[in-house]
């Protein structure tokens, strides 16, 4: 069986525009959530968001081309550049043996809204000729191939907020079966727009913090009242273990296995029995050939919604039994917000770094215990830990569930 490892990572997040700044912020318990600055949100019930700040795309493409690239595509290019450079991937394999599996839950919604307004106000002749190539779901994955000259397998995935988990899991499977020597896998999102904010607000799914934005996302806390929309990108380089060793690549962790399921319950609400989430974790552990007791950390989906956090807690207890109470469980969404299609990739990166550096990022804003959420959520302060295995959970609208089991490579 071919083993798949992670040799490079890149991040653009509400905490910083590179991997190191993002990780340092997570370990420090720093919040990337603030009042929305990108547009006037004063008339919305939810006024806070986890925006990417001071992002400069200069150098990612020519000025002319940059104008045609969606914000989420620019994020993915920046994160991929960091991942590819850190892995030393250019020239490591023939270009046709390097592929891309990239996902986004929403895609280029900002350009769609903008160009429709132009259509309505100025007529069809004024719609941008680059409009269609910009908004296709696979636009970002195609742009990564163009940017780096990677001509192997290339496609986009959509599984709502579990997208990042699916891209990493399926990307690893492609390498495992030998279809590619290396895969860029991850997710990107820039959906913090007026239309999306209005839609989620009217679903009553968002936190409505009015005074202190960093407190808005408080997963597993008894006072939690909704999630915070975030944006960003996470990209990981996946390779076969022995090939990576042979070329002297830095090996950060192994993608041991992954599990996936669907609630088949409701398009927007989690199954209160959490049977699908339970099954995906059990499948990942079984496919990885390990015992449940070997998992030391779960980076929870943990969105800070009343129903979602309780259902995920129930699933962890069902999947791990008594060991659930010995596990460390934290939600980095308390600091990053919910980055939708990018969430799973950024959170998998957090798991990799937790394994590599022996430190678990906390769940900040945890102050009021909830009887339905009674696990160890690593409250407020990062914790040192010797981890062999960690799981990154993702759950999304449509009932999509995906988790990735990551392990240390000695």
C-alpha cells in the first residue's frame, strides 16, 4: 500500500497571509474576527466576520490578469505558492504527474453579484468577457495548473463546509493508487459578501455579537448562538512517502485515511443522532488500521451553533466510547471563523502542525460549560501534547460529512 505524506503547506487566513503567522495566531489564542470592513454591514443582524486582512496579490499574476481573478482564486494562488515552494515541488516530478484537487463551497459569488448588477443597470453588452471563466467552480484549480505548469489530473470538489476534508482525502487516494506522483489539495473561499451575509442571517445561523467581535465565535460554550463567516485558503502538497524521502523532501505528517458520509436527514440541520458523523470517524479509524485509543486530538468542525456542536459532541462519544473523555477536542473556528470550503483544509493544516510541534491550539471564548457538550475542549489556552494521530472533522449543508486521519511519520 502506497503511503501518502504532506510535504508542503500554505495558508491565507483571517489570522495572517502565510502559514507561520496563521499558526502563531492559533497557538496564541488570537482571534481573527472583527466588525466587517469590506462593506457596510450596519443594516444586517450579523455585523462581524473573519476577513482576510491586508492581502496583497501583487506578484501572483500580471496586473491585467489579476483583475480577472476572483478573490478566492487569488487566495488559493498565494497559499499554493507557499506550499509548492516549501515542498520544493517544482521539477520534482514530470508536470503531467502533478495534479490539483481544489474545492470551494460558494466560489466566486462576489463577481456574480457584481456582474448581474452591471447587467441590470448598464445592459448585456457591459458584462465582462472574462465573467464566465472567473465564476466556474473549477476556475481556481485551473488557475493553479496554469500558474505552476502542472498538467496532471485536475478537478474541483464541492461538499459544502466539508469540502476541504474531501479534497484532502480524495487527493491522497489519487496519489495512493498511482494516478499522480503529487497533488495540490485544499480549499479556498471568499464568500463574505452582502448577499451571502444576508442569506445566512435570514437562516438565523450567524452569531449576532454587537459589542466585542472576538467573542462572537464560542464553540461548545453554553451561550453560543451561531457561526461567523470567514474566508481564506489552505493548500497541502501530497506525495508518496518513499518518493518524498528519496528526493529529500520535508515530511510533515501522513494522510493515513479518511471517512465520508451523509446525514440524509435535512439540507440545513444536522441529524440530532449524529449517526453519519459517527460513522465517518469510525470508518477513518478502521481504514487507517489503528485503534480508537491511538487518536489523541480532534480538530472539531465546531462551528459555534447550538445544534451542530451538540451533535458533533454526541458523535465523538459514540465513535470513541470512554476514550472520548481522554481526547483533546478543539475548534479553531473560535479564532478563524467558519471559512466554509476552506475550513477543512485550514483545520487539517492545524492538525498537521499540532502533531509536528506537539502543541494543540485552543478553543477560545469557552467560559460556560454546556451539559450537552461535556468533552475536553482545550479551553482558551494551547496545550502541549505528544500526538501520534489526529482527526480533522468537517460537516456541511446538505448533510455532507468528511474527516481526515493524520499521523506522525517517524
